[in-house]
């Protein structure tokens, strides 16, 4: 019989790639989405799997809706990916963030606690939980020091998973994923914003880009690689939490330099801090400016993973290099502009 998987947040970047992976492994995939989701623009269509996933309208904050969905489908595996995932917005929406990312997980865990069927649960934890706790490599033993309402909500959810696993022997675990990008990345995240807007500059559809803290460093991997790690975690007999990342780190400025290199835009940087600017050497025009508008009340300056446990236990390593990710993202945007 086919294994059944339920994915919350199916319409997001990871939900879509995970659905594609599970379908390729012959799963029956149920995808939960919220009523107000932008269905017309959905990513499933882009990967040509819209008709292969059974879509379910689910309000994750409503216990009855969660209980009914899980008890009707009786999945073997649940991947809880639904979240208010944009860190910058979480500063202005702390309650909504906590409800979506933390309280709604209690709904799922309480249903699983009462369920007669053993159902495995994957929770989407994040490198944002570490905050500025360390300037070196981060692994499963690094302490948490979240720097946003988003990070705090995810730490709380992370501890819920540990608690239900220990107290009630639930088959649940968290993947602590570092940033991962792809052509399906949401438009508001910095990599997609840079790629799209540089492509627009290249095609004379935009004059300049405005960014915030370009000195922050991130450990960027490729989303299709990372959903493979999610699946591998749920196949383990004894559920454990894992750090998933590349082990490398680049600043936003280095990401811009690499994207310009791929797009063959010759640039130079001038000035410092809020006055830093990027000039297009072909016409001497400013193409990147810095604005306080995009600074966060608190930011994480440095993230770099040490995914040794994943390599050893899951036999998982990040395959795709940053320059290839940039190429994939640029090619996708450019092809949509033609
Ligand atoms: P994403 O593209 O923003 O997708 C998140 C999904 O959650 C969206 O489909 C969204 O629905 C849904 N959602 C948001 N609020 C909801 C609500 N109140 N009720 C139901 N669904 C809701 O994020 P992603 O990059 O795929 O990330 C997947 C998960 O991994 C998230 O939990 C995120 O926090 C976590 N994570 C991501 C990264 C990363 O770098 N991508 C790293 C670590 C952890 P709509 O489509 O309707 O907006
Ligand atoms: O910001 C800086 C910003 O919004 C990255 C989510 O998937 O990964 C993601 O969270 C950095 C920050 O991602 C702009 O200040 C500068 O330092 O792309 P981001 P994020 O906050 O790292 C983690 C692992 C998750 O779990 C989250 O769900 O870039 N930055 N200028 C900017 N960021 C944005 N968005 N826009 C700017 O203009």
C-alpha cells in the first residue's frame, strides 16, 4: 500500500519541492493550504504536480480542523512546514507569528498524542533559533539565542517537539535548517529580491535596488537538496533533531557580487554603512542603495552550520553550490521576462 504524507504549507517553497520528492517516492501526498492562499499563483503548477497532490483546506490554528484532517487522512507522515516565515514581518506581528508557528503545533501534537495510529511528524525548525549566539560553526549542541519574534516562536515549537517526544514517546523530530533558496523562493527574501531586481536592471526595467544590512552572512543551500534531508529524518527508527546546512557562509554583498558576475554586470562599491553604494561600471549609474527602512530592530550577523551529524547518521550532504543556485534563480527570472 502507498505511504500517505500530509504536508502543511504545501503552497510554499519547501512544501512544493517536498511534494515533488514524495510523489517520486510513490507516496500519496495530501497538501494542506489556508483558505486565503494565493491559489492562482501556486508553485505546484510551476513544477507540474498540481493535479498529483490532493489539496485540503486546513486552518492550522483551529483544533477541530486539524483533528478532523489528521483523523480522516490517517497519514503515515506529517511535515509541518506552514509558518509565518518572513523574519522581518515578525517584528510587527509577534502574536500572529506565535499563533501560527507555535500554538498551531500544539494542535497537531495533541491529535497525535491521542491517535491510535503511529504517525511520524517533521517540524520545520530554523537557524534563526541560534541568533547571534556564536561566531563560529553551529551544530545541534549550540545554545539558542533567538533575535526575532520569528526565532522565538520557532524555539518554542522546537521545545514542544522535544517535550512530546520525551513525555509521550511521539515519533517527532525537528530539522534545524539553515537558509535555503531556489527559483521558488518567496519574492520578499533577500536572495530573490536581489536576483529579480538585478535582472530587471539588466533588462532596463528598473534603475536601482534598495537594501538593508548587506554585511550579514548566511549559510545558503538549495531547497530541493534540503527537502531530501526532511524525508531522511522521518525514515529513522529513533527520531532525532538535525542541523542541515552547507557549512559555508557568504555576506549579502558577496551574494550580490556573485549574481552580478553571473549576469555579467561589472560593478564597484563605494562608501560605507548607510552610505554604501554599488555602481554599474558600464554607465556609472548607482544600482544599489542602502536604506534604514530594510534594517531590522535586531539582526543576525553571522550563520554557519556544521552539519556533521546529518552526514554521519542521515548520509546527507548539501550538493548544490551557491553559484549554481544563483544561476538557477537568474535563469528562471530571465526566462519569465522574455
Ligand atoms: P514559505 O515559502 O513562506 O511557505 C510557508 C507556507 O506556510 C506558505 O505556503 C504559507 O501559505 C503557509 N502559511 C503561512 N501562514 C499560514 C497560516 N496562518 N496558516 C496556514 N498556512 C500558513 O516558507 P518555506 O521557505 O517553504 O519554509 C517552510 C518552513 O521551513 C517554514 O516553517 C519556515 O519557517 C521553515 N524554514 C525555512 C527556511 C528557509 O530558508 N526557507 C529555513 C529554516 C526553516 P501561503 O502560501 O498561503 O502564504
Ligand atoms: O534575510 C538581510 C536581512 O529575509 C537575510 C527565512 O527563510 O531564513 C530566512 O530568514 C538577511 C538578513 O532571510 C534586505 O537583514 C538586507 O540579515 O532573506 P532574508 P532570513 O531573515 O535569514 C531562515 C533560516 C528562516 O527560517 C526564515 O524563515 O538579509 N537583508 N537587505 C535583507 N533582507 C530582506 N528580506 N530584504 C532586504 O532588502
